[in-house]
C-alpha cells in the first residue's frame, strides 16, 4: 500500500496542492479508517498542510520563507548555492500524517496537502503510504 507520485515543478519556489491525488489513493486502496503518510524524498522540497482556499496564503508563505532564508547569503558555503532551499525544506519537513475516517482524509475545512518546491523547476516525486 505504497504509491509513488511524480510531478514537474515550474518555479524555483512553489506550493503544489496534492490533496486530490492523496484522496484518490485512499479511494483506490479502499482505506476506510486509518491514516496515510505523505513523504517527500528530496532535501530541497517538503510536504506541508495549510490553507487551500486563498492563494495569497501560498504566495505570502513563499515570500516570508525568502525573507527568512534569502537565496544569496555571503556566508553560505554550500557549493551548489542552494542553502536556502535546504533550510526551507527542513523548516517545512519531509512528511505529514493524515487521519482517514469514513474513507476521507480528515482535513479541516480550509486545509490542503502541499508539495513544497524550493529548488525548482525540476521533476520531483513523493510517496503516499496507507496505514
């Protein structure tokens, strides 16, 4: 009960909602009650749950991440030049657990599951595991 998903990000920093893909997986598995883990295997991307009603939330979050972790910093030594992406991904985290109840993801009214890209654009993967 593990599924690999692929996506292509289009920007250096973006949040792509994947809630529907995760719900389809829950339906395909026939999972009625349990949980899923949504996991990102990349060091410069992550998974979060946040508001999915107002697109300004995503824009504001990306802007604030850039304020806290600017792309260029004179003291960064990482040769790839993407220390900010590593910091953002560590802050967001690599995975989220979501309860499944009556066959539905147990999310709040305004919540969605997001794949967070911090070093794109590039092809990416994430995994969903049913429990």
